[in-house]
């Protein structure tokens, strides 16, 4: 009988908890950076070795190290080079530090060192 008497109390307290959860302050949640820029908005950086250059297609293939900002392991992949002047800094076998962004479905190099 005492279990039936405590049921309204339990249901009432759970309702209060649910009502309070609707007012959560997302800015104070551990591990959540609500001010973090999207991956597309800020360039990603990596270091790689030029494997192949195709000026006609505007592409360069790089064997690059891990990209921490994207959680990528080291791999070899092709990137678009929209600024044709950047091709002057590329040569097969050359080690480069590069910045890139995702534009649509492709990764575009925006800077080279």
C-alpha cells in the first residue's frame, strides 16, 4: 500500500526533472564547444610529399600525414588546386606543408609552404 502512495511523488519529481532539462545551458556542457567553427569554415593543415601533379585537371596527389582536425590517418589522396600559381611550388618528391578546405564534395588546397 505504501508503494501506491509514493507513486504520485515519484511521477511528480520526474516531471520536475524533465521540465528542468528543457532549460539546459548548452554552453556549460563539458566537452561541447558550441563556438567551434565548422570544418568547412576553417582550413585544415597537413604535411605531405607530392606524388603526382596534373596541371590539366588542376589536381595534385599527396601522401600526407594524419590530419588531427578531421580525425584522418596518414594516407595518399588527390586534392584540387584552384589557384594555378600554387603549382609553381609543387614538384614530385617535394615535402610540403599545406592548408585545405572542403568545398562541395572535393578538398581544395588553399595554401602551400
